[in-house]
């Protein structure tokens, strides 16, 4: 494939080329150069490509190319079906379909996601629809209530298939696929084609062509990656406040591990005077859209988000990504830092780590092949530093783990235990030891004496919402990051992101599995 190929050479219809020209794009990306001609030729595709590679156009353009010459028949169902893991991504895909199909005057689309009125979507489906973009949960709702038929689907697209499987959508996807014609064309896009994703793809596709784009962080732009050590939660929150007050920061996305902590961090930052807002799966779709609009308009400087909610966000003004909580999976790290360094701009990605989180940090370095440089802020230096060299990026095959052995690159146990208050967060006596890097007996809060005098409640300890609450929890005697006292593990509603639409406009947990619909006789 020629390195400087143009869109004119990909076999696209003139109406689509005219739309592409108005967007300002002139040269297709590597994934577009390989995927578009193959898809136009009718082949099934298995594409390994990361966010920001141009994959949306890689499946949108050839699908629209199929629709150019024939208008939908009255009463026919959608001819193109796109499945995405999140509402925001579904909305972005529908926007791309409308952008590239702007000269197809008869083109009708529908976006079926949770958090939006169910009956309004039913009304959309009552007219001929050419392209449906949906999250699996809400589409199942319409399918089981016979509000949509998929017997006319010609192209089935799975965008970010790996994330949909991680969120527990496998049974829903299989139900949806079974409702489409066997003769359909299937285009599957995923960050990886290994493991469960590869197994699913092999069952869904026929003689599929593989297109693999190397998952290098450099393809995401010029992103400087940093690591900052935090002694405990108080130190961590001081670091966050200092970073957000930096002169070089334009807009930032702060990632937290749970929906509850996103709310609490956002509230604490607002009380400190930052223009901050939370984004997570429990929010109504209207509120999520309003928050994203404010971010794009520059009215929000700091977005505090969970992994699922922030996927697909594309705002050029984001200069910093701050991992307040390290990601649980190394793949999520790449997706997180991809929120910055967009539109040719440089970006900075900062990951905060406690001593017991060094295992995942080493795993990130091996996955990206890049060492995370340790940075410190004057006056906020950590009390202890790693006492042995960290394993070089890409070296070794140890599984990521959490521990305190100096030989594995973690902080030295002796230096930790000798410090005042060492057992308040990671010591063996801490109730939360071994989970998040900080124990539940330590309240995560901004320093009380530095908080705004205008705060509405005087005794609030930063992120906590009650005097006796141990941090992010909202019920008494619950501590740490919403962890139940008697279980020592994350509550189910905090582990799993919420899933799209449970019933008539309501949400249900995004990661929870839904019983398969009863077979009809």
C-alpha cells in the first residue's frame, strides 16, 4: 500500500469524497488505507487498531459506500448496524456517519443508547432507518420488545470489541448477531485480536482479512509520560492540587477507579475553586452531554472521569491526563493517555502511584515499551524513593503484582516501616492493605486548613461527605474507595461500570450480564 495514497484512490463514491474534502482530511491513515478497499470489496475484517488511528472513518466510509446506490425499501430495517461499548462513543460514531453521509439526502440514522428516552427511540425506529448505532444493552431492549428487526442488516460493525467483552456484553452480542442474516459482512475493530476477542471474531466472520496497526503510544502524538510517587492519600491530593494549578495546564482529565470517587474528587476540587465536573456511567445522558459540551467550550477545566465514561472523548484542548488512580489493566493506560496529545498538540500524562501499585506501573512500561520518568514537585517530595533500579521497559516476563520487595522494584519495606505513620495506608495493620495502595483507615482529603472558606460544610474532610466516613464511601463505617468493611473488596456496583438501559429509559450496571431472552417457539 502506497504511503501517500489519497482518498480518491480508495474506491469511494464521489459524494463521499466531497464530504471528506469538507472535513479537511486529504491523506488516509494506515488503517484507512488497508481497511477501506478491503471492506468495499466485500471482505469480512478483523482490525487491530487503537483509538485515534482513524478507525471510525475506516468502517463508516465503506459502509456508506454500500448505501449510495440504493435507497431503503419501505418497512425495511437498518442496513448497517454499529455496536459500541459506551453512549459517548455511539454518539460520536453517529455524528461521523452524518458528516460523511451529508450528501446522501435520504440517509436516516438512529442512535440507541441507555440514559435516553426509550419511546423517543421507538419513534425514530418507526420510520425507515439506514444506519443504527447502538450499545448492546439498549439494542437488546428494543430487540426483545420487537421494536427493531435486524433481518435486513448488510453490514455489522463491532467497534472496540475488546471493551464490550470486558464489560460483559458477550451474551448480548451473540444474541444480536444471531438476529442478523448469515450473509452479512462483519467488520470487527479491537485494540487486540488475541484471546476471547479472537475467538469471538472467528465465530462471527468468514475468511476474514486481518489488518493490524502497531499499538505504539507514539502514534497518539507527542505525549510526555511521567510517574509521581505518593506517600499516602493526603500527599496524593496535595500533588493533584499542585498539578492542576500549573501555568502550563489548559484542560485536564483526571481518572479515578470508581464512579463514587469521581464524584468525590470532583466535589473536592470545586470546593478548592477549580472548574471541575465528574463524568461516569451513573449520570443521566442529558447530564453527560451537558458536561461534555462544557468541556469542549472550555467552561470546564478539569474533567474527573472513569475509564468507561471517558472513552472516545476527543477534545483538542486537553493538555494533561492525570491518573489519580492507576488503571487496572495496561490496555486502559493507552486509552487514558490518548485523551491528550490530539490534533497535533503535545500532551502530558501523569500517573500517581503508591508503593503497592508499582506492579501495574512495571506492566505498563513493558506494554508500551517506554520508561515512565519519575517527577517530583518541590516541597512535595515523597518521603521514600525506590531503593533498587526498576526493571527496564519491555524486559522480563513477570506478571504484574503488588508487593514491597525491593528486588522487584517496589519501595523498600524497611524504609517504609521506619517512617512515621507507615502503617496508615499500606502496612500490614491497615484494613485496606493490598488493594488500592492506601488503607481505609486513612481519609483521602485535601488539607483542611487549605480548603476554601466558602465551603458549604465545615467538617467535610475533602473527598468524604460525612465526618465519620472513611474517604470515598457514602455510608458510615465504609472506608477507602467504597469498599465494604466486612468483605474487604469493592462493592459490585463500584466494580462494574453501569450498562446501557435496563428498562424504558433506565440504566442498569454496564458490566453486569443480562439474562438471555427466552426463546420464542
